[in-house]
C-alpha cells in the first residue's frame, strides 16, 4: 500500500485510554491519513460518526460504556457506508473466546493490544489490502468468514445465491476508496 492510499482514509479510534489513542493518532497523521479522531466512549464516538464520514474504525475490546464487541455489532447494524467499513478490533489477551467474540461481532481484523505505531500502520495497510466481500444476513453482518484455501468443501453450499452479499467494488464505492 502506498502512502497515497492512506490519504483516502478517515479513521476513528474507539479506545478507553486517551493517551494511547492520541499517540496512535499522531502516528496515523504523520503517515498522511486524511482524518483521525480519538473517541473515549461510545457516546462521543457515535456523535462524531454522525458529524463526519469515517471509512475505518479501530475498536478496543474494553471500550467504555457499551463494550467493544457490542459497539462493533452496533456499527454493523447501521445503515449506510459505515456498516461495511473495515473494523480493526483490539483484544487484550489472545484467547479463543475473545477472538470468536470479535469475529462474530463483525470485526475485519483482530489485533493484540497494546499497539505500537508500527504495528498499527501495518494492520491498517493489511486490513485494506486483505478486505473480503461483506455478508449481511439475519444472524451475521460482517466480512465473509470463509477463507480461500486448499481445503475442499463437500457439504451443501448455503450461500449459492449470495443473498446479503456486498462485493468489494460496492464497498469501495460506499467508502470512497
């Protein structure tokens, strides 16, 4: 990813520690990210999301008031481009239950906290580079959890018609990427 690609990003940092968020914000601004806002609770984040357009969100697991997974789920249920925006979800311990909770909430990428500026930039770039089609069904909204690989699948295909499917091209139009 070129630095010019970062110029098209507007990122909101939904983190409980304002000092860490401000440090990460500085690193993103120095990397020429167009707009970065650090929110310290869900009310401030929702207010800012209503004022400005953001096309990427970083949510910390311990985000105050609502919690990271519930805030992620809330964002996925909204209407408009924000629902398909890439979400980087930070967890404090790499436990299976935490990873599954983030994945099931609709996170695009899961990263272990605390983040260094270098890891954050690499994660932002990987999140954009490795985006997947988006699924919007009754039980789940988020990136397609199926991975491509060499494992043959022999069961019935549940998404033959791809209902609720948002392609990468449609996501790019919504997010201005």
